């Protein structure tokens, strides 16, 4: 996205804020969109109420999207999920997400106005505790999957081993060069085995991008989720695996996170949970390899690290879970 186009979008977003009768807050300067799909602006009303405007950006000509992704689906998923919450839980008494104030014009809408939830001050590792992570994972799992199925305008992601492999096949041309034929065959055999172990597991709601940047904890210690652009159904372990791999916390904390997830799971349940985590991590590693190849070619600085992550997921055991 060029500097001139960025300035144009900011101008349009600020106009939308002004049309709503809101003035921009200084808090906006501290905000950013995790995957550059929107411009977040904090607005204040004359009576002191605070809101968050998400102004969705059009697809950039030079932006690399995940394989098989339609850029407009990011907006449709988030807007569709908020509309679902508005119809089933308008007061957000059951699901910890911001309340919806207004939707912008267009299909999909150009913007979304939400209540502003002020995060408690301090670094994430001090504000967001492990209990908060598991509280949010539990809240996600409590949403009945059938509420999302068949909803018009809600293009759900399918976060499960079959869905992972479907996406990986679309990456074939980009990743074969870095994977090689031998490792590619291992990937195919791995997912064939994963489907056998995980087939029949009950699908649950999946946030799809669970990370500290999409979690809020307020001054009262209440935890909230934001950013539902990758919402979907599927793998019970996807969100945990996504959070675990993206977390930059110290290894002992991450070790306790995974051990707590396994908890009382024994026998077949423990094995299925391990397969669920391994498939999510393998998908993430291949996705990173594709992005690295498309942006850096064979000089990708993260190539070795992502190949090692993929190999650890394929091997399982102590290679991926060294505790």
C-alpha cells in the first residue's frame, strides 16, 4: 500500500468518524491492525463516551493473502459474527466481545463501530494471565456450532486437518521448492494419518487468530476477545496451538500452558489432542514458508526456523513437546 493511498484511506476513515458525530481520540496513535486489513480509530462523543471505528481497507495490489482466501471474506466473517452475537447475545452476557454500535454502508460494510473497551495498563505478560487465556478458550468452545452454520453472509473458515490440507494443496507451487519432494510426501502422509485420528471429533467455534494482540483485560480483570476476521469451525486445539506458537513468553510459561491444556486428557483423548495441535502447527509452518518464499525467494531469513517447526510437527513427541 502506497503512502498516498494510505493517506486517502485515513482521510475517508476520519470523515466516517466525523459523520457519526465523533472526534478522534489521541488513543488512535497507539493502535494498529494486526494484519493490515483495517484502520482502527478511537472516537469520543460530546458526552464523553468512547467508541472504536474499524474502517476496512480494500485489497492491496501487492499484498500476499493466504492461499484460497478472498480478501472481502475477512470483513464478511467479522461483520457476520457480530451480527450473530447481536441476535443471540446483544448484551454480551455470555460471550466476551465488544458490543456493536453501528454498521457502515455497503456489502460488506465499509466500517464497523464498536464500544471501546479500555485495556488495563501494563505489558501483556503482566495483564493477561494464563487463567484469562483458558477462560477465553472456554468461552469460545461454549458457542453452539449450529448457530453459525448456514448463516447468509458468514463465510466460515474450516480449521480442521482436511481444511488445512486443502489450503496446503493450494500452496503447492510456492512451497514445493522449499519443501522438496520427500518432505512433501511426508506432509501428505502426515495429514492422512491425522484425519484418521481426529475424524469424528466434535467441531467447535474457532477464533482463528488467537493471540495476545486480540485479547483485552480491563481494570476489573475481565477478559475480552476482539478481531473475528478469521472465525470458523473445526479443530478443538487450533486456537491453543495458534496462541502457543505465536506467544513470545518464556519457555517455562509456554510449557505450563500446554501441560494445562492436556490436563486430564489420557489415552485416546490425549493422542487426539496432540494430533490436533500438530496439524495446526504444521499448517502454520507451511503457511509461513509460503509467505517467506513469495516475499524473499530462496533468501527467506526464517526458512530454517520454519522448516524446523514443520519437521517437529510432523515428528511429534519430544521434537514438538519437549516436556
